[in-house]
């Protein structure tokens, strides 16, 4: 690894601070919400946009973490290890029994959105997972070095929903802590199930069809304001309607309609908080011509009306 790169350490609140302590990774730290949810457990929610490439060497303490990237583009690697591509909808598992250094390369212009759960290492013994080597076979990419583990696999529909639920959660206090603990354990259960071979891989679809389904999901995320139907999306992406509906359920864990609806609601929330749009303006901007219909869908997804959510946000 390049010895001339800036070196940062991870502090007790999971912020990045240079080893000399004179500077911080301001953009990343400002985007990070870190919460202690148990004895040695943390939930970290991140949402950042880097205007240019950011390359850092990062040194951190012994840890066991599972990171769910909804969006993101870059590369991750342990020192002296294989570089793994960071792509949208990726799951990374990292375990180091001692201080470890690695490379983080974030592509300029990419939005990093996701959730990271950090577990106390003693938890592994508590649940009987004494060795993490059994997990490697369930992951498609392996960048491990000696006893430090860094592995990656695509994010399936169930884990994607968990990440989105955590980001959307508006609970406070004890209720929020219990909610986040439950989601952390749910993520851990999914990962253990991968190793046990208890989860189903998307079946009934060719590799090319799976790629087209992923492309269709990206099209909806990028062009959510358009009046999409199953037939118009099928024509746009070159996959027949039956395979399109089947693929969304198997790969993303939701219907095409649900995916578009969630994408629009997430975009509307961003427009109201980051750009200051009103409820009606946000509704029109994301593709709803009827603000009342938008309000009904927003409440069904978020739990409160858009006007109340906007005042609280």
C-alpha cells in the first residue's frame, strides 16, 4: 500500500481521525450517525457524497462488523490483501482479532449509503461461532489476510430491507435501541444462515436475466419520477414481464411496484430535508400528480404524514 497516503484511526465513536490527531475526515464524520445499542455493540448509519476520489489508510481496533451498502462505489482492502470492489447492494463482513490497517478508496461523485453493525468480539463465543472460516464459502469475494477476515457478497432482498428499515427508523430512546438490536441480530442470523446453506439463491433466472433485473432496479432509482408500468419497464430493460416480476421478488425481495414506491418516498424525504421542498412540490417532483395520494402512500411507508415528518426532520 502507498506509504504516502494519509493514515487515519477509528476512534471510539467510529469517526476517522488522523494518527497525529490534527485533522479529521470531515465529510465522512459529518455523514455518520453512530449509536451504542448494547455492551460493545454499535449501529452506524452513513450517507455521504464525495465530490472527488478519497483514498485513505485506516487503522482500527479489533472488531467484528457487518456492513450493508445500499449505494456506493470504490474499493476496500486489508493491508497486503486482495482489493475488493465496493458496488451498490454489497455486504461486507470484517473480523480482526487485533489492530488492523486497510485501504478505503471512495470514488468521487458516488453516494455512500448504508448501515454498519459492530459487535463485541465476545459475542462470537456466546453464539457458538468460534471460527468465522466457515463463512468464507458463502461469500463470492475474499480479501482476507492471515487471521483478519474481509469478505464480500451481493446484498439479498432480505438484508436490503433491513438496511432500509434501519435508515428510515424514527424511534427514539429505549424503543430505538431495542429496534436496532433486533435488526443487528437479524443481520447476524442471515449471515450465519449463508454459512449453513439455509438461504435460497435467486433461481429460475439466467445470469443475463439477473443482470437485467438489477439494471431495471437501477433504472427505477435513477428515473423514479417517470410514469412507469410493468410493460414499459420490461421494454426499457429487455426482459419479459413475467421474468421481471419474478426477478424483483427473488432478487430484491419485493415487487416492482413496491420498489418504485420506496424509491419515490426516499427521494421525497431527501427533497424535503435537503432542498427544502414543500410536501406538494416533493410529491410532484417524484412522480405523484395527486398530493393526497402521495400523502397516503407516504404514511403507509413511514408511519406518519409527510407534513408531520417534514416538521420533525
